[in-house]
């Protein structure tokens, strides 16, 4: 899972040479072998490293404040979202829905790495939502749809139909 | 800028230390643990930092990063890595450790919980060779990790093993003045106790046994044993229960007809109706009838008022077709195969209260009644469907019975649903030059009116009911998921009529000559079969107040039981009993492939008895590998192993030894038992296993419950092994008495095992009780309430003749069976040539023929579905390799279909050999 995310991220960042990853432990924590130094371990760590390598540091936030906010949401992703139970997932969606009520992206007005990794991580949850639930988490749905249409981002994940457009009403819809 | 912190919160240590160390200017406000500073989070999160921009940070590590960055120290990769490790690995372990130490007073667990992360930290510091985590100077990583570990490492009462590098590093950070001052502010010199009120408010970590960096690959048996080390009170309680003896009045035997009774738990159990035209394979048997049988046997032992009904599903195209092939009437075909089914289930000792069929007058009566009620309430809508009709054969042609030229690629042998050459899906009416496959005449297009059940109109009622049923009943996870996804994809009206003859006639004058579609008709079979059992069937089926309904099935049947059939019943508005507990299994594979009749792979119901392996052993193994929660596989080698290790060496060995000791050393009379602490401990452990068994069985976790039976005999074997009654019997008076106690306790455990085994292996269970001459009332006593392990064979009780219960399965025997059922080289001929198989041979051959068209029908359906999937992917412009993978699956399915239809799988070949 994490490995596919990283390779999608690489493609999104336009990195020419795909990196080789391995995993460690029962939780399959990703490991990146690094020519310059010791291997890097952990999804966030590697993702941030790739962003810097691609010279896209803007994705990590453009000020100290937004950099901290980005890191906070990355942490939220790996601590709250990963391995969450059914119940957790409801409260996560609720929290994000309120947060995204007056934020375009997770870290405010700019698209960042936090949106990317949150999108990859939340995809399985969104896939399982019913149409009604998606309407209940309208802000999340809006954000999600927005992110999945960011060019070259989606890669390994199938698109999810998020918002229902009512063209006809009646029984044969 | 404002920082909100609370006292006694270890995360606040991090930020206060960082704040002082970086000397960033910021107001600090102390609040209570419950104060919600960050509004949108569901749980209060502290510390929290209100940034100048108005944004909020609610992660202690992000706050520390920010403070360090403002003061000019950025985080590099290495530093990121430590911070990520802290939140993902160290914190979950620390949370558990602090819970044990602060809330549960079990400081002794801390060392074991933290061992692995501390080792890792120690190694890393040693390898790094630097004073701090990321180099020569203190960084945000040092502050965060130090603060996280402070509550544990600064408390000398924990013995944590040797971590010299950690100690040096920790002391060095702790000596920093800012850190000391933060400790004072947060913990106020009270150490761990200061954290109590904070810890009490933390949600319990889910699944805390096995998360994160903890060595969770402990032998499960080992950790379980540690879990229930037995306390003095538990021992005494177990001894007290033991001394209570048997309850005096066993429930009366069941009397037909069984009807719901006031004041009892009335449980109606159904197993999915097997299709009559199809000899069931082991997967079918474990998925439906066997699982339902175990549960209803268990329920009867628990004293519930149970009714278990099932029957063959007999209407539909496949039967009509089969009849044509064999030159019989559909009714004759059904009669013939109903008998086949019946005999298979009786060999497997499936104890139906009634095994009926769907082709009865009651079926017509009830189905038509439901139909009229749906019609009256406006839940049926009319629509026109275009279909091909063969005038010569006088019937509408199902898609599989039309061939013609593909409208896309002009391949001349395209079928009514799909072209084998170009793979495109076809609507039968689009075929050029269509031909009836039976008589080769050209069919005509006729439009035909049909009735549809208006599922969208019933959707809100359905959802309301589902919400209640799934939350109060025991629905398996897959049942809930499948139902959920059906509803998520939106319900559409479903056609309930067909232009066929072999079915329940539609009573509406505008739809004469039509019958009900099987999916509408078949589940009504549960009702009509019950009606054929008793005239008072409505006491079960129109009585949701008194009756609990359990449906057993494999997962492919879920939508019809959870969505479609409930909609029929809800729309009929006649107070029907709807399913309360929907129990669906996953699939059972055969030696890592699928059961396949056309390829002769797998064991089918009628062949099991020819293997010479007793029905009880079959039941045991199928239940042992029951696909509960995930797919599982039947394997001969594994079956032999489980028979030899679990049944023979564990269970059978224990029961036999216990009985033999009574016979050999005590002249067949149960000796006097004087319980000591060790015996009481065993009683408590066995009692615990019994309780687990009951809890699991109540939730229909049939496979999991079986493991607890085997655990008990393991405990028993160990007990005998340790106490060596065969030696003690030769010793002095007190040793002889000890031998007596051990033997008496062991033989009583054997008696308990016979009771627990009864739903699984009815014959063996009865044999054990016969051998022990056990009173019948023991069966009812021990499964009451939460489980009561009583002494049912008291001193002086005379047991019967003891003999071995199981036989070894030899490797050669298993190899031979594996070969015989492995498929490919004409397996059926070899089956019928084995000597024991002679009487069953006729049935078997019939089964092969019957299998092919059914198999073909299934495959045709799979091909159609896979075709849809591929088209959908292409339409969505999915990744190329995803599409390629699905296309190759499609091709594989088509090849299988061709084989099943007796054709050469090469699409360019000439006419198939069939017929």
C-alpha cells in the first residue's frame, strides 16, 4: 500500500528514475535505500525527501506556519487514518468535514503534500461510502473530488464518483 | 500566539521544553484536559497552538517543529524520521506502558512493552556515535523523544534492562535547564501519579495486544495461557460449580410440529436452498447446511426452541433443459435429484426438522399471495422487454440458447449474450441471422410485457429495517459489506416474471403463460416448506415479535436474502418475520483451486462416503476449515494431519486414556475425588474454555469455538501427563488416592467434551457417552447459562466399555484419494471403478452430466460479469495494466466456459460437440 503510494507520488512529482523500496516489520513500513547515507524509513520521511529531491519544496508549505500545518496533517494521516477502525473512520470524516468547511485544502489555500497523502490514505474509506454518506460529508467529498482530478496524481487508484447529479427523478434512475 | 497546555499531560512536556529552549515569545494558558481548544476535533487535543495566522496546531510534534523552525533550526530527513518513528512506533507502545503502570498498577509489564523500541533507540544511538539523535547539537527530535520517554525513564522503579546509550543520551537532555523547568511545570514533582487524570481520559488503544513495535509474534498459545493464570477465587468458584451436580429435569425431547412457545427463545434456522440440478460439493455443504446444522444442534442443547428447515430449489431454466436432455419431465428430474440431495445430507447427519422442496402447491399459494399483496400496494411496475422467440420450439429463448453473427465483428458463432471472438457483450436481439440452438430455426423478436418489483420505492423502508437488524443481530462482516455495497450502488426495479413454463405461474390475467423468476420465487420456498411441515407455519413466519430468524448461506447469496427478499416481504405488508441474523461464509477452495464438476476436481457430496472416512470426521474437518471470515481451502494432506494430530492424538487419546484408567485401575467405577489446588485450577481453566466456546457459538463463530474444545483436551492430556496416575496407582495410600482424583477429574472432562462435541460430531459424541455410560441429563446441564462444568460422573458411577474413537489416516490412503479426486485424467471413470463405489456409480455419472450445464450457466454468468467489468474499466480509462489483467481473466473464463460446454476452447473451431 505505502509502496504504491510512493511510486504514484514519484510519478506525480515527475521524478525520472523510480526508486527501489523495501519494507520492514509487520506493518510493512517503507524503506528507501539512499546512496548518500543511511536508508530512510517511514512514509512521511520518504515522501518529504522525494518532494525535496524533485525541487518542489512548495508542496511542504511556503512559510514556517504552513510547513508545521502540513507536517501536522501528515502525522494525522499516519497516526489516525492508517489502521483505523470503522468507528474511527466516522470520526475522522467528521473532523475533516468540519476542517474543510472553510479550508480549500488541508493546509489552507494551497495544495500540499498533505492533500496528496491524505487522499491516498482516505481513498478506501471514500470508496465504501454510500451516496447518502458522501452527501453527509459534503466538504470532504468536494475536497476529495478536487484532489482526484489534480493532473497525474491519482495513478494507482480508481476514480470515485463523488457527487450525485440529479438529472432525472423518479424510479428508473 | 497562544499555547494551551494542561498539567500532567506528557505531550505538554514536549512543547514547554521546546518553547523555553527556543525562547520564542508566546503566551501560555493552562486549561483542563477536557477543554476543547480545537473545535473540529472530536476529542480534546492538547497541547494546542494558536498561530498568528489564526490556524491551529494540535500536534505536539508539529508545535515543536514550528518553534524550532522559527528560531532558525529546520528539520532534516533524519530528524523527520525520528519524529515519524516517535508517533508511529514509540507512542503506541508508551501509551500501553503508561496505561499498565499508571492505571492498572502493573509496572512490571512496562519493561516488556518497551523493550523493542528502547533496543532500537539504543542501537541507533550507538551506531550514530553522536551525543544527540541527529548530530552534535540538540534538535527537535531530542526534545520530543526525551519528553516522551521522561515519565518512564526518570522513574527508577522500573527495571528496563540495559540500554547504556539511551541512558547517556537521556541524562544529557534531561540536564538541559529548559527541560527541567518543563518537567516541574507539567508534573510538579509528582512523577507518574501526576499523569493519572490525563491517562484516564485517553481512549483505550484498540487491539492493544498486538500493535506496532511490540514483539507480537509470540506463540499465541503461550500468551493465552499467561492471560488466564487462575486466581484463588476463580479456583474456588470452579470447584463450587463442579460440586453442584446435574440438574434434575432435562428438557423434554422435541415433538413435531415444533411451534413457537411463549417465554422461550424461538429460533428459526434456514439454510440456503440447494439447486436441485446440482450435486452439492463440500463447499456448498459447509457454507449452508452443515453450518446451519451445527448451530441448530447447539441451540437445542442450549434449550432454545429451534426449527431448522431447508429443501431443494427446483424451478427454472436449468431444470427444463435438463429434462429435455434426459427425456424426462421437469417434475421427474426434480424427483430424481431431490432424492439424491436428501441422501447426501442424511449421510452427513444433517438433522433437518423438515427437508422440503419448492415445487409444491403451498409454494404457488404463498408466492401468489405475496405477489397480489405487492400488486395491491403498488410495488409492482410494468415494462416491456424485447426477447427472441422460437416459433417452432414455442418458447422464448434464454440468451444462451441463441447463436448468430456478431454485429460487431461478424463472427458467425456469437452467442446471445457475448461474442467469443471479439469479446464484446451483445444484446440477443442485435445478433444478425439468429438461430435457436435447439432446432436451428430463426427466432423472431417479440416484445413481452413483464412485471418488476419496485425496489427504489421500498428503499427507505428497507434501510430502516436493515439499520435495526444489522445493529441488533449477528450479521457476518461480509454480509453487511455486500448489502451495504448493493444499496450504495443504488437499487433498480427487478424483473420478477419470466417467459418459461417450469415455475410458479403468475396469477395476473395480463401475464398468463408466465412464471415467477427464480430469485423471487426461491426464497419464498422457506415459507412454503415450513407450510408443508405444519399448517401453523404462520406462527413462525408472521411472528417477528416472538421469532428470531437465522439465514445460513455462502456469500454469493447475500443480496437476495438481505435486500431483494426482505423487500418482497416488506412490500407485502403482512407482518412477516424478517432475517435477524445473516450468517454468510466465504468460499472453500479445493487444494488451492476451485471445485469444478466439469473438470472433475473436488469432492462432491455423494462421493464423500466412498472415501471410507466416517461422516463425523468429514464434518470435523469441514468445520475446522470453515471459511469463516476468509476463504479457506480443503486439502487432503491437511485433513489427514488434523485427523491424526487433533482427533487421534489429542482428543481421542485423552478421552480413551481417561476411560481406560477407570476401567483398568478402578474396576470400571469412577474413584473418589479429593480436589486439590491443582485440580481446581484445571477446573477453572476448563471452565474458562467452556465459557469461550459458548460465547463464540452464541455468535455463530463455529470454527473458532471448535478450537476451544481441542484446547480442553490439550489441558487434559497435560494434566494426566504431569500427574502420572499409572505410576501413582502403584504407590502408597495417599498416592493411590491422588491417582483416583486425577482419573476421576479426567473422565469427567471427557464427559464434558462429549457434550461440547455434540453439535460437531454427533455420532462420536454419543459414542463417548455410551462408553462412559453417562446420564443423558449431562448434555443439557453443562451448556446452560454461561457454561457450567459440573461433576456428572460422581464417585461410584460405573462406566461402560471403552474403545478407541478414531483411526489413523495413512499417507498412502490420502495420496490415493488425492489422485482420485484431483481432476484432469477422466477422474470419474476411476472413481466408479473402485470397489466400494459400485452402488453410488449411477448417481455419480448423473452428477457429471447434471453438472456441466449448471457449470456452464455459472460460467456464462461469470463471463458476462467480467465482460461488464472490462467495459466499465475501459470507459473509465483505467490504467492499462489493470485492464490487461482483467481481460486475461475474461479470456480464462471463456476458455473454461468452452470446456464446460464441451466445445474446443479455440474460438475459431467449428461447431461444438455437444448434443
